[in-house]
């Protein structure tokens, strides 16, 4: 069954090199985490799968990669500078600063005091300066989302790739939000990654495309190993909607700390392109934040039949990479009692997400012939299996199996003495290896020259 507590995941992540607290040797920095050797592999596998499915497998989505530092004017016209806020409360007793919606029973969640300030707005964006002079003219922001870089490049993508509606622009990358109360491990942090698509459609067709993307994204998370029972679709009420949204459906997951948003699919109407386009009144845009006197672009398309220009509506599936990693880890975490009474911890990750795909293990580290053949097999598989293939040479087969169970390696290959010199009673074992399945613990003998095809067909077809 999936992890039942965040403590289980935190302990595993530290022990096996998935995730560490940032700057931990100096006491850490709240809301920031570093990905270790296994964590960065899992994270990259999730991102690569998303990119492959959203960009490579489709004809209607292009990719883009935009700057982390954002022109202040962009975030003024998008509404972020005025509206990207959370209500904040200070505890006069312990000096803690807490998001107002985290307060229960009018008590501080840190010390229990009821001596609290009134809520006040706090802008979540990180400020920075561009250039040598520190003044308002040099003010810029670390981007709070990846979406605005897509909208401001809409015309560039249109002019360079000549797509037809409906079409999308995809982007993955870092975003920064100065969260008042980071919490729940990597679920709510101050530096995180997003996987976003802005999918542009004709007004009037937006509702059907919104429904389409909700279903597409729900089904995609099922393919990443999340169970149907742990995924819940929640449509936001009107009073919960963001200022730009006509409708939003949250794809929620049952994390160890409760049911929370994993990905949101929003109908942003013409708000964003409208807010960044010149001559807004020409298009009858009602969702603008500021009269647009700064933009030099007409972010609109021409109808093929009527020849009239219009600002497209946009459907936005937006997922957090870190929340995705946490969900995948929580779902895969399993504790089992073996026949001998021992407890085994194993990450039952989908093979395409596993940090290490195959571990090759010589049965004895002090036998040169075993080690040499194990190295040879490792090189063969590195040339035929996409992902990390490692040589384990500690000499303790049990500890190697335990480590790779907890890392989530789907298959371990053992090179033993029968591989190089099978006895007369087992001549069929010559030039074969033992292939151990992570989930079933079943072991098969497979010929070395058949290994690449065997592994690809059984484990690595996504």
C-alpha cells in the first residue's frame, strides 16, 4: 500500500539519496530542497516522460524555454504585481508568520497562542535588481510561474512555426514563490519546477477543450503509476477561482498529509493574451488588468473564413514537478512481510520512471572473472537500455538487493559461477545470468545475448 506518513518518505529519501534539505550543513533553509543522485534521476524521468507525451507524441504542441528573471512590466500587466498575494498573520507571542488560511480555531499553529495580528496581503514574488543601480527602474522578479513567458512569446512562436488553432506551447522550468508557510516536505516550497502547456483555442470551443485536457491529464497520471482511487477531480467553486479563470478543475492526489492539488487545468479565457496585446479595445477584451500602452505586439489570430482578428482563449494544464515526484514516491512506497518474516521496503515505481533501470551484480567481488563479465554485460546494456545501468560490486548480494528494492530498480542481474563454468549437471546455465524481478522476487535464467531484447520487452516499453 502507498506511504501512510510523510516521515516514511522523508527517511527513505535521505537514506537512499533522493532528496536532502538544502544547505543542511548550515542548518538548512526552510522551503528549499536539493535532489540527490536518485532524486534527480526520478525527477528527470518524470519530466522527460511529460515532454515526450506532450510535445513529441503530438502534432499540435511546440516547446519553449524562457528566462527565470521577468520584466516587471510583464507582471504588472498580468496582474501578478497587484494580485499575487496570500493573506499573512503574525503571532505576537512567538513571532511566527503564517498564512491566514492555515490558522485553525484562531490559534497559532507554531505555539498555540491566540495573540494574532489581523490578516494583511503579502506578495509572493521574489524581487531582484537588473544592472548595477539599485532603484525602481532596475526592479525585476524571479518568475512566479512559467506561463507568462509563453504568453509574451506567443507571436514569436506563431511567426516562426506557423501553427493553426488549436495549438499549444509547452514549457518546463523553475518558478519561485516566497511562500509564507512552506510545509509538507516538497509539496509546498519556495523554489519548484512546473510542467505547463498553454493550449490556444477559438472562443466558443474552450469548454470542450477544457474537458478534453482534464481527462488527458488525469489519464496521464494513471500511466505514471498513481492509482485511480487516489486521484480525485475537484471543480473549483466560483469564489475559489483565480482572477483569470472561467473554470478550473484540480486533479488532486491523496498525499500522506491529505487530499491536495497535484495539477490544475484552467480555462484562462482571453485574459493573458488580452492583457499583453496592444489595441485591446479593438478586440473587445474585458479581462485586461491595465490599459496596454507598453506592448508592441498584437497577440491575436485571423479567422480563415471571416478574416476577422480575435484573441484566442487558452486552456492551461499546469502541474508541479516536485508534487509529481512526491505523489509517485508515495504511491510506489511499499512495506511487505516476506515468507521468512522479514520486512522489505520497496519502491514499486513504473520502470520508465525508475532512477536506475538495471543493476548488474557479480556474486563475488574478489573473483576477477565474474567482475570482468559483469562489466562487459553492463556495457552491453548501457548501449541498449535507455537510462542508467549500474555495476554493483560490494560483494554482498543481499544488501545489494535491499538497496535496489528501496531505490526502485525494476530488475537486478546476477553473474554467478554457473554463468562462466556451469557444472555438468547444469550445462544449460552456461552463458546465462539470473534476472531478479523487483516486485515478484521471481528469478529467471536468461542467456546473455538475449538480455537486451528480454529487458526491453518485459520492462521498458512505455
